[in-house]
C-alpha cells in the first residue's frame, strides 16, 4: 500500500510541476517582440481615401481585419477582452496614422467621438 501512495504522490508532483512550468512559460512565449517596428498588412485602393463615405467603408473593413488580427470575435475572459480591446485600439490608431490621410483620420476621429 505504501508503494501505491508514494507512486501517486510522485505522479502528482510531476504533473503539477509540468503544469507550473507551462503556465509560467506560456505567456512569456506569447508576448510580441516589443522592439519590432509596427506592421499590419491591409490591402486598399488609394481611391478609398478620396471621400468621407469611402473612408468610412475603409474603416469598417480595417476594423474587421484588426479585430481578427488581435484575436477578437470569440468568447474570452475579462482579462483576454481587455488585452484584445487594447490591441484593437492601438492597432487602429497606428494603422490610421500610417495612411497619412486627413480624410481617413477625420472619419476615424468622428467614429471615436461617437
């Protein structure tokens, strides 16, 4: 009987150790490289930046792609939701800034204002 309980104890220790290592190393490996320059691939036509209505349509497409890029559109915990929302906000701001279009910037600002 002593052999069974010590074997179970060893198995529990090994499993909990593996779980702890996986739990600790998982988030560290998932972190993006903070020193890497911002890059988000998005295809568009320069004609989409000429009018406010075209810019609004472009923003809708951009936000859908950014949401997918950041891992949104699925059930998640509150912590995951905060992370995804922060990712979406930052990626949208960075992406709109990279367009260097006043029409798109105004459309984005009017969406942000409500």
